[in-house]
C-alpha cells in the first residue's frame, strides 16, 4: 500500500459506542470505517488501546493486550482486517516513555534494588537529585509537572515521572528494556499486522538533562523497526520548534509539525498571512538537512490542544478556512476526529475529547456518554447526519477538499514538499503555488471576514480554471476573482 495522504486521529473512548455501555470502542470504530472511507481517510491513528487505569489510557499496564472497555484482541484484528479491506492503514499509539505505576515492571521495580526490573526506571536519592540540580523541571507545553521526582513510601530512592507520579519514566540505559520494547513492536507489527506507530512523548525518552540522546535513541529505534518489519510507518510527537524536531527525522519517517499548527491558529485569529510560506520553506530546509525523505505530519490541532472550532469561536466560515489551509498545504494531514463536523472544546483535556455527534437523535446509541459534553452538544454542533445531505456543510467542505487533494497530483505530493510563494499586495490574502512539472496549482485564501477581489497578475494569469471555491457561485472573470469572506479558491 502506498503512503497515506490523509490521516485521522481517533480518541477511542469518544468516537463510537457499539454495545451501549457509553464508552467508545473498537467495534464502534469498525462500524464507522465506511464513513471514514467515504470522507477519504487513508490511515487512522488510534489513541492507546491497551489496558490502563485512566480514561485516556496513556499509562499502560499491559502492552500485549486490549483494554477490556474497548474490546478484545479479536475485535482489534477484525478492525484491522476491515480497515485493510478498505485500503485504510492503522497506526497504534506507542507509549513507551513511561508506564503506569501499576505495570508489573514498575510493581517489581518499586520493591527494591534486587530485581532486574529496577533498571527499567530512574531512581535517585534526594541527595543525588540535589547534587545534580535536577529537582525541578521547566514547564513545557506537554507537561506542567514541576517536581518530577516521586516517592515510594518508606524507600530512600525516588523515581522520575515527568508527566505525573502515576507515569514513571522508563530508563533506556537498560538493554533489557530496549529488548522488551522491540518485542512489543514485533508483536503488533508481525503477529497482529498494524501498519505503524505514533510515538508518544518522543522528545522525553531521556530526561531533559540528557535530551540530546533522544534523536539518537530514535535513530536506533528506526533501524530496529526496519529490521522487524521493513517499510513500517512511524510518526513522532516532538512538541518543539522545527530545529529541535529536525534530528528526529533521522530515525522516524514523519514528525508532527507543531510550529505549523500554531502558525495556522495565529493566521486564523489575526487575519494576516504572517509570512507563512517563507517560514514553512525554512522549516522544510531544516528538516531536509536531517533527511531529504522526511514526511511532514500536519494538523490543525490534536487531542492535547484546544479544538480548532473553539480557537475560531465556533465560526464555521473560519473552520472552513482552517480546513482549506490544512488540506492545500504540503504534508500528510491528520484530522482530529470531529473536526470535520465542527466539534468544539477547550482545555482541560477531557473537554477537547468529547463524544462525536453522529445523529440528532438524543438517544443515539452509538454516541459515547462517558462524559457529559460541555462544548460539543447538539445545540452547538450540527450532527453529522444533518451535514451529510447539505452540500454547503463543513463536513462536505472537508470531503470535497480531501477528494481534490488525493486526485490532483500537485496537492497529493507528500514527500519533498512542493510549495512556492505567490505574492499579492495585501497581507490579508494568502496565496501559494503547489508546484508541479505538468499541472501546478495556485491557491488563494481570503483571511478576512469580508469579500475581497483579487487581481491576478503575471504568471498567475496562467491559471484559468477554478478547481474549488468555498463559495461555489464565485467564478473567474477575465483576470479577477471574487473571494467570499474567509473563502478559498484553488486554480489550475
Ligand atoms: Ca462500548
Ligand atoms: Ca522519559
């Protein structure tokens, strides 16, 4: 199967419930594969599906099993084979920066120094911690834990858990641990048959005082994975700027582009182009220096960020603009589930992970109920069932743009991003070319909430056909084109 061009992140607990217990599950996802295929999705990233005491499951107690709330290994195998039947790849969330404190490794490790599992984690006395000056960490976008050292009652040594006390960090100086992780990877790739992994907390594998070792670790990991199953896809969560992300491309095929996510949000909020194209081209050249075959994994937001719908205050016109930006820029875009129907949500985390709204039926049995929604309710978000028949809906806007992205060679290109600046005299317009030897494409976005007329000059006049317009009534007249408020056009 070829490299997926459009991907979709599912927060499993909230997507679709198949058995009426109110918790989204694997069979629920299987029942929605036709929906995802119709939307045009080619790969799915599932948030963790392994047994875990938390609702989000990012603290795992058994890497070989499926969380009973979500189903069984058989359910997972069926989901995978049904996905493959529709040419949809499946990526698991590999959370190996830390385990749950309830994982058998940690239970054994915390009993004392006599067990081989002791070396799987980081242990230090208060004196050692102070001597090295590592008692407090700087807060980062992904962790607000200032005191990463946690006590085991009655023991002299503390363990390191940078996210929280219930998530002890694994210590990759242990060769035995590395072996265990490769066994896990082998099991899911070869015994089960998944297509790849999203690597959680990739920049935290080694703690901040040894952070230069992280890209080196992933380089070894990448080599091992290539031996275990050649061609496996990997995408890293390296929540940092482009310069820090770049070296991770030596080991990982793709990395998420958080800088771009922020830049797009700024553009949507301020209504000016912020030199996006030249910034992106700079990022590409930084990534290219690490690996010319890098895959730029893009998103508006993910399960750790305020939803794009709330960033633009529920304004559907700007959600359409956001989608048009994401789906016409280079890269391998990831939609966050529900984004395509305009779901809303602001932190705390639970609030950006609310249940998908499939129908207007208030007793819709597919709808997850594990949390009472505050932002994404039937009154604030149009259910999918009402958007599907409406050609002007946000859902159909996504669907149409995805189709175009896959069909148009200049838009479909994932590797070696083909992006060039197209200059317009007004900074509330953002224009760029997706270059191509035979069929280049010109894209123009109106970043303002009022209509604008664009005069096409110079080489822009070569683009005579409208492939897409947010407002279907808009056309090209001689050398001018009308852009609806927050509207986008794609010309060829
Ligand atoms: Ca369920
Ligand atoms: Ca770590």
